[in-house]
C-alpha cells in the first residue's frame, strides 16, 4: 500500500489546482483558506480525541509545527490562491511552484546533510523539462508582476517548509502534527484578513463542493501522505514527485474542463514521468 502513496498524492494534489478557480470565483482567497484550515484543524482534533491521542505537546514541538503550517498552509497556499485570484494562469503558477525540487535538491545537502546523487540531478532536469513542455510559456501573455512575485514567494515557502519538516525531530502522530500545522495556517490567514483584506465568501453549491474537496481529499488525504513521505524518505527524493503534478493537472483539465492535450503535452508528460523515476528509484545493492 505504501508504494502507491506517491501516486495517490500526485492525483489528489493535482486535483487541488482544478478546484482552486471555483473557490476564488466565489470568495476572497484568504477567507477561503482560513475557512478551509479551521475545519481541517477541527477534523484532526476530533480524530485525535477519537483515537485517544495525547493532544498537548511541548513548546518546541508546538513552535516548529505552527511555523511549518504558516509556511505551507499560509504563505505557500496563500501565494498560490492570491496569484490565481489576480489573473495569473493556473498552469503558470503550477509550473513556478513545481521548481521546488530544484531548490530542495540544491539545499538538502547543505541543511539536511543528505547526499544528492548525480542520478537525482538528472531526474530533476528531466522532470523540469517535461513539466515545461506540458505547461509551456505563452510569451505573448501579460502576467501581473505582483502575481509572479507571489508565486515565487509561494515557491520559497513550500521549499523552506519541506526542509523544515524534514529537520523537525518529534515522535508525534501525524494527526496531531497536521492539526497544529492547520492551526498555524488558519491563524496566518486570519491575520492577513484582519490587516489587509475585506473578506467575503459566497456559499454557492460550487464553492461548497470545491472547498469540501480541498478539505477532505487534499488537506486530510494528500497532505497527510506528503508528511508521511517526507518523514520516511529523503527530502530531495520526496519532492521529485512534484514534477508529475503539472502534467497530471493538465490531464485533469482535459478530462473535466475540456482543455485539449497536444502531442507536445503527451511527450512532456512522458519525460516528466521518466525524470521522477530516475530521481526516486532505489539503487540496486
């Protein structure tokens, strides 16, 4: 079962990009994220109580987990949602944040003491080329500067959060860790709302379906799988699977949004898949 976790993660994480647009079409991005992570934190709290897990933890663990949640659920997702809300194409945002494995591979050796092999670097290069072929760059498109900046801030946040998560040292159950991270993300968005925005949410059926999908399948499902993978694998190998997200998102857009895939898209998908395989397969003993 554990072997299929990366595949499940890619499918669930990619689906989040498809449901982001209907959410921001019906709400302020930060209000939607505060709403989402309030219920995510509540859900993990209820689950932890049901499993009779010890909820309280020490100050060090609390600080580490809340900070991780601020970076991942707050700055990263806030940057993605905000960029899309002001007109950045979802595919371009996805491609920018998918540069994460390059940064993680570059920093994992220095900050985590992980050995990043030549084979992994080759896989990263193939993954990047494949994702670029699938998504492409429309040089004639006018991109909002602040949206590009927000997307790169999101990229830095998810990279930092991944390295931070791997560096953390605690034996807390995933449900407890995820609960505190969700609290950190929720608090971040509440602060943004109070200081910077005029929040609103239109509770349409489309919004409820989309936010429900992101709460249950993405936050409860995909994020838990990601934390498990980071904890049990090297950071550099774990994030290599992110290169499959843009092409998978493109396939989902073709299926559900009637966006066509070109032959170049299919070639890019194959190259990205090959890159992930090269970067993550185990060496033979």
